[in-house]
C-alpha cells in the first residue's frame, strides 16, 4: 500500500525537471500501453487550439489556465491518494467502501479538464469517478499526474518542490 510520504517522494525524487519529465513520460507510456490501454490515448498530445477556438479566449489565457490546472492536479494527487489509501484500509478490514470524497474530487477536476479540452485527463478522471477497482483508480491517478507533468513540467516541478519542502517542516 502506498503512503502519502512515499508518493510525494516518488513524484519528486528527481532534483531536476528533465529527470522528472523523463520519469513522467516513462510512467505514462508504460501505463497507456499496458494497464490503461483500454482508454485509447497512447499517442495523445494536448494542444490548446481547440480550447482557444471553442472558448473564445486568447492563447496566453488558456496557457495560464492549463498551468493552473497542472498545479491543481499535482496538489490534488496527495488528497486523491489519501482517499485511495483510506479505501484500501476499509477494504482490507472488510468495511463498506464509500467512494464519495474520491469521486467528488475527480468530478471537480474533470470539469476543469473538460473546459480546457484536455482529453487524456478527462478519461483518467472519468474512470476515477466511475470505477470501483482501487488498483485501476491508482493507475489512473499515476497517469493523471504524469500527464500534468508532461503538460507543464516547470510548474509541476515547482509545485512538487514546494510540497516536498512543506512536508519536511
């Protein structure tokens, strides 16, 4: 079972952006060609053009919103993991599983991904809302965080660095 500290160390183990980005790409490729192959997004690359056109906003604003989204996903990943860990404990103790908090957080983030037309994130978050398999949900979370890192590496790295510093205090 993952712990929150272990997860933060995994997502922030690199002391440089290139290493973190490389790890994110490897995790993403492995998951999307393996356990998450059913999502059919192995070669997906985000482009803000659709969001710019459909929302009528300028490219700079969309890019800022995408950056805010990536930061939010990195921060939310710890909360998602808390919910998943709690569900894993309940499952181990043969308790009834209540997915409400997990699904509400996935729904909130799904709305942002839909608005920004980030298709891979939409699929990960939708599965996290609907699926009951905790291992599959965890794989979706790993892919979601990896996709946020790939989308905005500098912002993700900065956020993880701040999370690591905060955790050490």
